[in-house]
């Protein structure tokens, strides 16, 4: 087993940024599950598994762990952190509660698509362009989310969502097409550190945006006398 050099500032920052994002997505995974949103909990779970492996890889340097992380990253980039987020947010944007079966079918389909992009040789040249394209199809949703938060009076959270959208756009734009000068030696201005910090921050913002929308829906339903069924038991019960 390789012992990480914890006297190296880059290693320390990489570890801290990994742990920060790991906390962010593990927190979201648990909270979304408690809210009954299984598809968002599962996607945040994929990222939790990925970050857990990165944390261990820093110390072990085992290649299989990084290979596994690359597949999980492809899963999230091809559809997990765009299609699944949009689908999961339907619970608080359109009061749509999908069945567990539909969640599973979509999740498995994305897994197959990610495997094809990672392991089918003739698709290799197209992979970065697919990742690039699907993010920019997801960006309007983030901006719509920011607009909705401002409309509901959640101005601070709306501003955080604007910042998240800008940071996500920068990170996804350089990920496969713009090698940062000095990326291998820069202490802070390197892709790995910046991406982990940006994603950790952004996924927290996305979670709290969901909470804000859910809170306003509950308040609206309480005012109109409609039943509020957004807790885990009610959601699971609706799919049985």
C-alpha cells in the first residue's frame, strides 16, 4: 500500500477538497432519501461512492479504484447530474412523483449508456463532446432554478445558484478541452482541486434549492387546504 505524502501541500489540498465534496454529496444522499426522492438519493449515492474511492485511492494508488471512479464519473456526466436531477426535481416543480420502477429503468439505462461511452472503442472520440453537450443542455435548468428562487423571494439562494451555474459552466468547459497551464504543479489553480471544490459547493446549493422549493410548495398546499405528501413514507406508499 502506498502511503500518501501528507507533507505535500498539493496532496493535502486534494484530500481536503475530496473530503469536502464527499461530505456534500453524502449529506444530500441521506437527506434526499429521507424526503422520499429515491432517484436523487441514488445519484448522490453514486457520487458518494465515487468520492469514497477517490479518498482511498489517494492513499492506496490502486488502479482499479481510479478505473471505477472514471466509470462513475461518466455515469454522472452523461446523464446522472443532468437528466436525473431534472427528473428528480419534478417532485417540487410539477408535483410529479415517479414510480420506483421508472426510477430503476432510467438509472439502469444511464448505466448502460455510460458503459458504452467508456468501453466501446469507436465512441472514444465522441465522449468529451457528449459530456460537453449534455452539460449545456442542463444549464438552462440551473438558470431556470435560479429565476424561480428569485421569484419566490429566495434571493440569497438564488444568487448562490447563479454562482453555481457560472462555476459549473467554467469547470465543464475546461474539463476535456482546455489543459490548465501548470496544472501538474499549481497549488490551487489546478483542475482536480477546483472541480472538487466547485462541485461540492454546487451540489449543496442544488440540495438547498430543492428544500426551498419544497418548503414553498408545502406552504402553498397548506394555504389551499391540499394534502402535503412529500415525506418518504407517503412517496413510497404512492408507488406500491
